[in-house]
C-alpha cells in the first residue's frame, strides 16, 4: 500500500521534471570540484557555481588548520546537549565574539550558537510564537522559517514578497499582543534584500519584533561582513537576528543574536536548542578563525573579489539577453552573490542545467516547491575563489546554449 503510493508519487514527480537527486563530491568545496553520479568509478572535475561558500573559506588552510587544532584540543564530539555537559569553551568564545559583532546594532545583545540554521529558525519561532502571538511572514521566506511557523502555536499571516504596504494593513488589522515580523535578510533563491529599514518603521509603529534570517548576508554584507544590520546601519532592540555559519563563514552552524532576555528564554524553552547534542567544539573553534578572516583584510579582499565577479556576470548576462531575447531567460535585480537566471519551465531549467554539465559546468536547477511554480531557475552563486576566467567560461557556455535554443 505505502510502497505503491510512493511509487505513484515518484512517477508524478518524474513526469513534472521534479525528481531530485544528489551528486557525490570527491574533493573539498571549491569552484573546481571532482564529482560523480554515484560515488563509484571515476569522478569528473566540474566548474561549480552552486555552493553558498561565498568567501571561499570552506577549504581555507587557516580554517582547516583551526578545525584540526580544535579536534586535538576538544576531541571529535561534544558528548551531550549544551544544557547537560556539551557546552565547551570554544562554543562560549564563539558566542561572545558573535555578540560583540552585533552589539552596535542590537542593544543588550547576547548570542546563542546552534548546530544549524534550520534549527535556529525552528527554535526562535517555536519559542516566541506562542498561542497569543501572530507571525507576519514574507511569502518567499526560506523553508526553515516556514517550518518554524508550522511548529509555533501562533497565528500565521503571509504578506506578498517585500510588500510593506500589505504588511502594514495586516499589522493594523491585528490585535495580537505579540507581533513578530519574519523575513529572510537576503532572499535565498532570489538574492534580493528585505526592506529592513521600512520593516523597522512598521515594527515601531505597531510595537512588533523582527526576526531576520541573514543566512546569505552574514559574512558578505556590511562593515567587516557583519551582515545586513551593519549594511543598512540599523539599530534596534526589536531585531532578532539569525546568522548562519555554514555559508559565507565556511564551516557549520548558526547563531541567534538578540536582547539578552530573549536569548535567555531560548536557552530555557527552545526545544530545538535543548534536545539535541551540541555541535563538535572543533566546529566552533574553526569558526573563531573564520570570523577573524571575515572581519580582517582578507575578508575585505574576498568581498571585493565577489563584487567584481557579480558585476562581470551581470554585464555579460545583460548582453546575452539583448542578443537572444527569445531564449526567454530573465535576471533578477540582485546585488548579492546569488544571481538567479529564471527560465520558467521545470524541464527547461533542468535541460539547461544538464547542457551546462555536459560542458563541464555545474549550476543547479532550482524547481518548485523551493521556488514558486513557473519560476524554475538556475541559481548561480559565486565564491571569492572563482576567477574572472571562470565567469567568462560560464558566460560563453550560456551564450552558445542561448543561440542553440533560439535556433531550435
Ligand atoms: C541555508 C539557510 C538556512 C538554514 O541554514 P543551515 O545552517 O544550512 O541549516 C536558513 N535560512 C536561510 C535563508 C537559508 O538560506
């Protein structure tokens, strides 16, 4: 019964070009990575534009060395949850540093480290989203925020993407005693940025709080890579900031930075924080080095390199679109390392991704439900380890495919 049901669901996925599969990486996360289909036989080196390792720190020698040193000092595993006996000096130092980084933007701030961003979002929304609360969520929020809202007992309202007018009407109509605005900082599949200054005005007007998930902004945006609050120069006790550490920071985990009373509450009641084994202390130890790099000259240079690659790609794609309007590809107005090329149809996006792969280039096709129906896309992302020649190669390959598509 179950197996037949699952078989029908799989057939339906296949018919809609929605089947998902994994490829196997044989080497570290870098622009040129050896990949195989099944982990057996030979692997091919592909030029990849799909990781979230924006600063190229995932295989940075100093971060890797710190990871090794952390393992030597603290061992491989933490042994227990943070509240039992898994909380190490490395976790503690990391939280202190992260709190210091957000202190200019959030008064009385304290930071709390989580194993993953997914869990941080579940923790914040389930712990604060009590039955008398209302969550006001941007429609394009990341899946982890959507799942956090499902776990919460709060009422959930969704507003159209970045539509502060609609949000204002929803807030005005609500008499909920606890209002939480919930938004991605940099939207994960579009690369555009939440209108946080306007959201803060609304939050003050309606006495609401703002949960901002800056998974793609932390490390990339703002002074010293401190993220979206730094980038926009905003300061408020109303911010509940979530940053993740497996993307630009190159390692793993996440943190919540918020007023100390909020963090203290999470430590005491957030089940995704309490009922899970603490991440290996070596991870936190490696992150201390990663933060030093992000905040220093090297981070600045890496952010500059990424900005140059973005400009190069966007310039090239604009020329390509002008030459081949009938290819039907659309860019999104994004200034971040997430540069989607919207194709529309699921099968067309998949075919384009496969054609690039045949040319030695890897760009993942992103399909519903990760993005809305009819907006399947290639999600092109950059790392500071990419070169201008890498981008030129991608553009060249896309140029040939656009010409073929038009003549087909
Ligand atoms: C990746 C991502 C997360 C989840 O973070 P992990 O540390 O990978 O679990 C949360 N929110 C957004 C917007 C993300 O892109």
